[in-house]
């Protein structure tokens, strides 16, 4: 299916729902407003354990690119590393990989915030079983769900890894209770941007694989959306799919932000180049964004 046909086919969701596009259209009125700040959303870096695909330099290049654009901070959307399949005896290696990622990020000198992804989990801590696998991530990057404020915008990082009764990805009951309290504390007039790794809303499967299934979306999208839409929800940033996708659902935007590693450092995935999202916030708190191809070329080392 060509892009034009795809846009018509997806008309029920959004005329602007596509993969690998270069940014959201900006109205003439918005171009006249002064930018208050911008930030970069990096997701799916997948730093390799042995760096056989030169992923460390790829991450550094993306960080340099974002820094040159003078963004206020970088928000990571999950899957920084790949430790979820490490066995118990590889705990030292799992620690080292998270530590290496943190070191590279800190060396950039950029302010950074973090969202947990499925591959960031590790199921042991000091030789003891960690049932959910969150503790190692939290050691290096802070709470697996949290919020922060920046220049009048409230940012919420959710942990989409909580298993439901069937073992599917979800936002768990304890986290939903925390979110309710957090939202009440900021009130209905504060603009909100949410990050979660596994999407709330995505058309990946029907478009890419030609079928529909609930995998790789959280299982409780509706109750989460019903809660968030009662407040000033401006944007939901998502990862996991490694494609760039923009969906508009009743005036609420869901943006799947591609991947810094694209096809796991093997080149583009479904026409989405290695890249990240830059989000712009103007003086009236209107939000626009663009997908940035930071011009990475596939490289392989001798490892």
C-alpha cells in the first residue's frame, strides 16, 4: 500500500497517521509564537552488551545532535539497554551495562529523565529474585514511575510493565492510585505530557503485519485514558514499536517516537530512520513536535 492509500485507509484514526514522517504540521498562528522551551524524547536505544554494532557511538551521536539543538532536557522512553534476558549469574554484566548507559548520558552534560522499558528489566538484585525486575533500573535511573515539572508543564513517566492477571503489559492498580493523586495535585489547568514505553494506542499490527491484536499495547488503555483526559492532557509519548506513528484520538495526540537504534542498529525499520522526537512548547503552552533523523549510518565493529 502506498502512503496516499494508507492515509485514506486510516481516515477513521487521523489524516496524519503515518510511519516515518518528518513532523507535525504547524499552523501560521503557531509559527508567530515564541518558543518557551524544547526537549528531546529518545526511546529504544538498545545499548548492546558487547557493542558489536557500535551502539555506544550511536547514542553519543544522538546526544550531540540533541545538545546542538539546545533542548532543555532529554526524556528517555525506555529500552535503554537489553538486560531482561540476562541470567542470574550475569548480574555483574547487567549492572555494568546500565552503568555504562548512565555514564554515556552523564558525559553529555544534558539534563535527563527516564522511563522504564521491557528490556530494561533484570530479575535479580544482589543474588535475590526481583519478581518485577524494576530494581536495577531504579538503582541507576530513579523510580519506575514518577513526575516532574518544567516551565509550567507537568511531565509524567509511567511504568507500562506492570503485568495484569493474564500477564499482559498494563498500568497496575497501585500506580493508577498514585497517578490519581498526582493529577489531583496539579489540577485541571496545568498542561500534561505523559511518557510510557508500551503504547496506549498504536496501529502497528494492522498496518505493518496486516492483522489486529492487543499485543504490544497496554491492556488498560481505556481506564488510563479516561483518567488522563479529565485533565489538560496535551501529548502522550510512546516507544516500543521502533516506528514513528502519530495518532489523533478526540483531540488527544499519541506519538510513537521511532527508535534511536531503528532496526536494532541494523538500519531503518518500516521506513523509520534512526531518530528521536523534539517537542516544542511555545509561550502559550501550545505543543508541536518533529521527528529528527540524526544521520546515523550502520556501523559494525570487529567484536
